[in-house]
C-alpha cells in the first residue's frame, strides 16, 4: 500500500503544494517488558497484564511529519500515584519493579503541531497474590431443653489478589468438600474488604480439632505460585486479652523515662504483642522488648497515643491505648480589663477592674495559678475575687477581679503559673496598677511610612508604633484582604516593637497590611489599628523574551518589544544593541520597535533593553537569513536496498521547513558518520529548483555495510549561509519483498537461505547444515540424519542443544519481509489468507519447544504465536501447515527454545507460503513461495491481472 501511494504521489509531484507530506501524528502502543499477557478488551481497549515487581516497558511508536513529540501520562488505578502528577517526554516508558498502585490507564500523546494530537491508551493490570490471613471466631449458644452448649467456629480466610483468588480448604491433608461433610459450611460473607471465604464448623466434633489450611490460587497467572496459611484448632483455642501496667493517661515531665508493659492475660496460641503510636511512628528513642515499651528522656514531641495490640488470629485483636502527655508551659500573658459595664478605657476609683493571666500549657487544665499583691498571697475576699477559670476569657485563663476599686488596691500584682509537684519551671508576670502606670495605647504609623515602596527581591520594614500607653502591648499584623495570608504563611504575625520585616519582597506581597494592638500584655479594650500600603516595584515585563526571526536578505525587518506590565509604569530608558554593541537611540514609543533592512553584514543578536526606576528587562531577537532546519521524514516505506558485497543503500528523505522564509536554498550538505568520524560527505545541488513546503526531497546513500547503523547530518545551503545541521540515525532493516507464484519451496540449499536472517535479539542462531557437514561427534540420539528429501547433499536449518546452550535459550530465524498490504481479500474483506507450510524434526528426550510466530509490521512490529509444538515427536520429519491472515507487511519467525539438556536438537526444512487457505493437497499454481526462481504461466497471468486491477482501483 505504501509503495503504491508513493508512486501515485510521485506522478503529481509538480502539482504538490500546501501540506504536502505534512501529516498529523499517529501513534501505537507496544510492549517489550515482562508482560504476562496483552489482550484486547471490548475491541477498543488494550490490557497489559504484568506481575507485581516485574519491569513495565511500553513504547509509543509514532508516525507523522514532522516527527511527533511523545508525552506519557497516567490516570489513577487502585490508588493515586505520583506518576500521574508528572509527564515523561520519551517514546519509551519504563517502570522497574512495578507495584499494584501503579496499575491503571497509561496515555501516550503524540503531537507534531499538524492537526489534532494522537492519543492512545493501554490499561496496565498488575497481578499479585498476597499471603492469606486466617482468623478464628467462636460462638457459644445455649440449647433449650438440654444440658449442653453448642459451639460453632468460623475460620475466616482473607487475601488480597488480582485476579480474584480461588480458595481451597483442607483439614490436615484432606480436602474439605461441603457436599460430603454435613458439619461444615463454606461461604463468602458480605461487606468484607479483600476476598474472603469462611469455613464454618457447626457443633464442634472431636475430629474438628485439627490443622486447617487455607490455600489461595490465581491459577498460576503470570507464574504466581499458590500461597497458604495453616492454623491448629484445639479445645484450648482462645482469643487474646491484655492488661496495661499504667493508667489510660500518663502525665510526665520532660526528661523522665516512661515504661509501659502490655501484659497478655490469656490467649492461645500465644498472642504476638506490637506497639504503635498515633500520630506518627514510634520515637527513635523508643525501645520495645517483648510486651514492654520504654521511652527514655521524653520530650514534648514524644507525646501522643501509644497503642498495644495483641494478635493470635483468634477472635478480634486485643487493643489498649495510653495517652502520653508531656508537661509544657510557655508564653505567659496578662490582660487589664477596666469596668466593661461602663465602657471604660482607664482605671478609675470606685469602679471594677479585672486582671487576667493565661499561659499556653499541656495539660491546660492542670495549671495552677497563684496571685500575689505586693508579694503577699491573695485570698478570696469581698473586694478581691479569684476566678480559677474565667468563663469570659479563653479556656485556661485565671482572673483577679478588684471590686469597687479603692486607693488601697493600687499595688503591684503578680500571677504565677505552675504544675504542682512538677519539675517544669514556673512562669511569673508582674502588673503594676497605679493611676499613672495604666493608660490606653495610641497606635501610629510614622510620617511617610503609610505607603512603602520597595524593589522586588529587597528587604523592607513595615512600621506601626505604639507611641503612647501603659503598658504597651504587642502589635499584630495581617493582610487587609481576608483570604490572603502573611508572607510567612500565617494569618497573623506578632511583633513586639511594631516593625514587620519582609525579606525577598515579591510582587504578590503587594497590597494593604493591617496593624492592631494585641488584646494581651496591655489594656483589654477596643483594638487600635492602622494600615500600611506596600508598593512593590519591578522591572518591565516584556514580550517576547526571545524570538527567532528569519528573513531574506535585503528585505525590511521590524522588531517589536511590547511592555505588558511595569511598576512604576513610566519607562526611563530604551536602548537597542546588536551583538552587544549599542545602536543609535530611537524615539521613545509606547511599544519600542526597530526597523532596518537585513543584509549579510547585519545578521546577529538584537536586544531591546527597556528600563524603569526598578530595573531593566530585555527582548532578544535572533535575526538571520539562515535557512530553517531540514525535517527528516521517518515514514519512508522500504528505504533499504541490498547491494553487492554485503552492502546496502538507504533512501534518505526530508522536507524543508518554511523554505520561502529566507534566501533561496540552492543545495544541501550531507555527512555520514560512524563513531563520530565522517565516512562520507556529499554536496547536493538542487540545480535551480527551490524546495517547496511539504514536498519530499530524496538522496540515496550508498556503500553502507550490513548490518551497521550510521549517523546522518544534513544542513541546507543558501547563497549567503549554511543552516544548522540536524542529525538522525539510519538503521539497516530487511527490505520488503513481494510474494509471487513459484514452484519451489525454500529448502535452504543456497547460502543466502532464501532471504531468511538471524534475529539479533535472541540468545543464539540457527545453523545450516547437511549430512556431509554434520559433526561426527554430535549427539547420536537427537537431530535428523538427512534433510527432508533424504539426500546427503540436502540442507536444513537446526538448533544445536549442546554446550554452551542452557535451558530456555532461544534462537529465532526470520523470513524476508513480505509486503502484502496492497492485496484485497475475497468477498471484499481486507485481509488475504495464506497457508504456511513446513517440515519439522523433533527427536530427543530433551526436546524443548518450536514456535512459529507471525510478525506483522504496522507502526510497530507485533508478534503472535500461530503454531507451537513441544517435546519428542519421533524420529521422522513431520509436516505442519496453518492459515494466517496478516493485516499488513509480515514475517514468519521460527523460534527454537532449548530444552532441559543436550539431546534436544530441533530442525526445519522446505518452508513455503501459499496464497489462499491450506488444503490437503496444495496446488502448485496458487503457491506464493519463498526463494523460487520459475513462475508458472497461470500464476504470472494472475499476478499481472491483480496488478492492473489495483492500479485502476487506486487511480
């Protein structure tokens, strides 16, 4: 099909315009990793099955021109995964040791800017089988009218697996079958996590006290072996019970050692005790010795809930929690509240006054507050009322209410907070109450500081001072806009002196900031507040930052540098540079621009430097008449031709990007390199014919050695300059052949073996030999004596199983590549059937496997097994034949797999491909065979007629 279209396209080459060979991306996902299976589900979705821990390899093979860029993404599978948050820009996606959470749908997106991007997906199904968990549950119920109790035991077996597991129950070594034992019941409970099967033992009998095994299986999918768990049921089987050596809550001072023992009081089998902590893991200083947990020199970070769990798989696990609290005390503050009933903001005689004291502590409710007046302990009286926990204040606040204040109440008051009997140091705050020591605060922003301007990246202070008032409270800063946080990430920031320091100022910090007096460490009255506006200055934001400008020489070029934003908005300077040298200053415009005529002498880098008082930004333009890069064409059908002397030629094709954008392209330089050394160089002269957009150009590179690959570098040439070189790797591949009728099969009599080739990715090669070339010391009990015809001179292909071959080694023999994509099948179908026929010889007690694979070439090669045979098949040659219906160009692959030892030689001979379905006696006239040299007249006429029909069909 591809060749036909190329021929048709060549005939209209002079009329080709516009898109030409430019084509949108096309993509196909293939695998080359450790897949267990790849299948199509509901036609539209491909499923890649892989064992957990194996390596996932997916390739996104793309077509399209220019060469598409590939990006991999993923949606969540059984759980979200970091990979879905990122993209991998590579044609190959490789995940070592894949985990179950990495299952899901993987997307390959190929885009080349032409048309709509191609998106293909494949669902990765990760297969796994965990070790099952077996738990035992017991019930005892009275039976009315008798003197005994009925005891029922439930053995619950749970496992996580993919695909769903199959369960087998055994008592001892005997399989338990529900239909043969009335004393058991096997069922699947509802609302369970994972897969669960329950074995119910009804009204326990003596024989029910035994070893029970739950065996789970996924039927050897992905070679996952069965797993099992065994439990011994006795009349002493009981669930676990535990007891802690401490109370549910333990309060300690920092630096103390804590020891907690979780004693197992009952349970058989003997329960296993584990310790855990919430939140977070156990501290690094934690030591666990059996049931005992020891924490040495605890700190406040060690606080939390410690959980002891005892498990013996009987009943539910036994759990006990200990809440460990480490005492802390910090940040003692006070408040002075004038008579709130009178809306007073000052201390006045004859009115009430409240002094409050609060400390941040753990545990908060264990803090003891003590009040002193001039150093003397205060007790409750008619004029002095102590509130252990003030309901009008924050929890854990103690207050002293002074009723109907008198001159005798003017004094120095102290509040002391401590933990009774604790080594945690007490905290103390002193408050002096007098007519001159307490006054409302006055908050003020210094003159000129209401609006602060700062350059981006600098450090500045926002200032809001308490200029009067006693005592002077801290100042709290926040953003005026409610949804905005402070630069530190907190909603409010406290400053003792009213100065808020902002480092590395950025434009997102710009805006209004609110400063307020704190309600603590001063008078608890209406807050004083003010605002400061932060104005962040930054250099102009310009567009474009970089632009590649191409033009023909001696044409006018206009460069524009647009200013998108600027603070301050007024521009102070605009300067233009060429290759670092300043040019004459143009007129100041809203959009700076530079116009000039491009000449060979003024190609280069142009810069427009735009400045304001905050800094300078630059637009950079790379201006040249240099042609754009050539664009390699990667979809050339059958680019390889085999030459004499083990050489080949390669048909290199490309298009020219925007050929009319620059000076006329007169030719190309082509270099062929190997190991970074130039082997060939060629100047391609276009002879006055200019490249056209989207139109392919070709050059045949000859004298390349089979099977080496080479680097090709290509650059366009104009009258004044040479473009940049682009490079690609060209590789040898078997060229297409076209099936034709023949009266010969391939008996491998010629050294070229009918165009067959060895697969370079296998472990070892097939060997060509006959009776005369056999090794006299070869193994006598394996391999054929002669070829299929029985002559000593006749050749065949075989695999040698002797040393150094090992079990499982593979050898692959590839047929020529057959291009049958232009052939229509019978009755309008899109595929033509073919019959593959050959003879095989598999004699020996260590014979492995012979596989025949169909390799179909599309965007990528896909292999599928179409015939297989394993083990000893007798001493004679046997014939095999089967039908194939390839969807495109194809190869037949003979894969020999070495068996367990040396007596395992496998041979093939007389290979043919026949057009049409297989028959018991294939007619020679319909044969499409490999390596034939003489065609029958009937077959020739059929081929000629088919060719004419196809040309008319596609015209």
